[in-house]
């Protein structure tokens, strides 16, 4: 086989054979294909797309490029979740303890993430001492003993994806549905999940800005999972406005603790109940947790009676974190400058743009533009309204938490563009648009 022929075939819109995809992926991972050829191939895929078979083959080739976790000695059924990433998305911090509080162990590996705020690992590191780096043995032992793990990748999972993703990032080829689907699913398959709930976001603050693209991405990932023998559910959820109020690492941990304590913003609570209910449904395998209303009520009781919070506290404790920060979230890192931005007129909120809130959080230092950049855990934005809310002139719209006056001023200017207030009532946005079920 010759790389140039594989590039030309894709350039001309032809489907590659499984052998060609496997050969290309393994040679590239081994460093035997130079970046310039892989970049040309990625751009050809970006323009020409991939068939279902090609996408599945690429996913499996990337999944099998490194370790494949087998968790069957530690878990009867490994249920996992993945969010395609959103503004104010702290759901893993709430959903995992919730599911575990219902008797289903969960061991999850998360990432740091690029962009507006850190990923789950950065959020967890707002808790002093929390160790996100576990060995595979520690990971297995912790799930057996404590039934919950939330850490970074152990071992070498899907190294082909790591290499290809870095190249996509610098060649404008991230935004390709088969490449995104393959990238996400290769890591999930390598991490040993039996059942996966995908939370695919759509809207101004999401990778997929239109519902149609989000649906195609969700269906592509469900198909890949089903072809690989996994139980799959994909939820398509709104990301036109931020989820919950808090955007920024420690602020989000604080809000997650409120939600785990039965409080917090209603949209966040409801979102987490739905994601957790689908995780239980997969774990119940048709024998338990089939009725969604009953499952939702059970999960809500775990938030209201403190059981979910107790599981979160246990997670923090076993991973070396300072539990006094869970007991008293005011001890979490806090910013030195706190300012509010108020409404200049009365009316109804027609837009609370997630992308603008994200941009403001990034300006404040809550996220990273480049891999390895430091993150300021204390800073971020609190969003005090949702689309559809009535607004009174002078009411607080946002609270800005920053550590640098210039950044705060810049973030304020961006936040001013995040809100549209109109005289006539505006429809609230749905939390979810669709559910796509596999198996
Ligand atoms: N997240 C991933 O893991 N991969 C992508 O390609 C996009 C988002």
C-alpha cells in the first residue's frame, strides 16, 4: 500500500477499505507516515466525509492503537457518560455520585479540555489535594472498594486519536463529524464501557451549532457503539445558553455541591436527573429502572436526602481531596474582584448566549487556549437568568469573578453582547431536543 494512493482515493470521494484504514492508522501512530501526508488525508476526509463502515473501522483502529481496558473483574456492567462539551457543563460531578447512590458503581476517566473553561479534571483540582492521576491498579481497586472513580486517563488509551487530534487541531480539520465521532468513541471503547450515554450539545456554545449536525453526530456515535457491541443512548441537549448559573472551575464545583445537596439551578438539576436516569436504564439492562418517571423520582430523592452528596464526599476523600471544601464550599478558591453587570432595560430575555459567556470566562482565565496553558481555578461568570425570564431594569444579569481588572473590564464588554432583552415575552429553551437509542 502507498500512502499517496490512500490520500488520492479519499480526495476523489471513494470509500477506503478496512485494510487501508487500519494500515494508515497503525503506520501513522508508529511514526511511519509524516504529518504532512496525514494532514492531507485529514483534509480529504473533512471534505469528502466517511461512510458508516469507514467511520466504524477508523474508530476501532484508533481504539486498538493502545490499551483496551477490560473492567469485567471490577464491574458487572461498566456504564459511562460523555458530554460533547458545553458552557457550565459540570454534570459529571453530579451525575456520577447520583448513579452510584442508586447502587451502580461508576469508574470514569475524564479530560482537561480546551476552550472556555477547564474540563472535569480542572474542576476537580479546585478541591485541594484531589488526585486525578491514578494507576490502572488504583483505578480498579478504588471502583471495587468505593464504587466510584473520577480521574484522568490511566494507561495509554487510543494513542492514535491523541496524535491525530493534535494534527486536526492545527490543520482546521477538527469540525468533521466522522472524525469527531471516531475520536470520542475510540476513547470510550478503549476505556471498556459496556453502555454509554452521550450528551450531544447543540447551539451557540456547542461544537455542533445546528440541531441537524448534532443529530448526525449523535446518530454516527450511536451507530459506532452499536457496531462495537455497546448499549447506546444519545441525548441531544441545548447549549444556546449556559447550563446552570456557574461557568468557571471552582464556581462550578460550588454549584455542583449545591445541586448534590438538593439545591442549585433547576435546569442543571433536571438535566442531571435525565442523564443519570438513562445511565441507570442501561445498567438495569431491561430488568430495572425501565420506567423513566419512577427512576427520575428515585434519583431526585438521592439529591434531596443527601445520599448523592455523601458519595461525592467519599469520592473526594478517597482521591486525596480536602473534604472540608465539600463541607464548606466557601473554602474553594475565590477571585479577588467580584462585580455585577445589571440590566439597562426591562423586558424578557430573548438570548443568553453561551458562546459569549464562554468567551468572557476564557478572557478571565478560566480556560486554556493551548494545551498545557495554566488555568485560573477561581475565576468565571455567574449567569443569573435564562432565556424566557422576565427582566427588570437594574437587576443583576451576571456576576464576574476575576483576578485582573483589565480582564474583568474586557469580560464585561463581551457579556454585554451576550444578552438580548426584548419587550415581548420570549419562549424558554428546551433542555433536550431528542433522544436517540441504540440497542
Ligand atoms: N472531543 C474529542 O474527544 N474529539 C473530538 O474530535 C472533538 C471533541
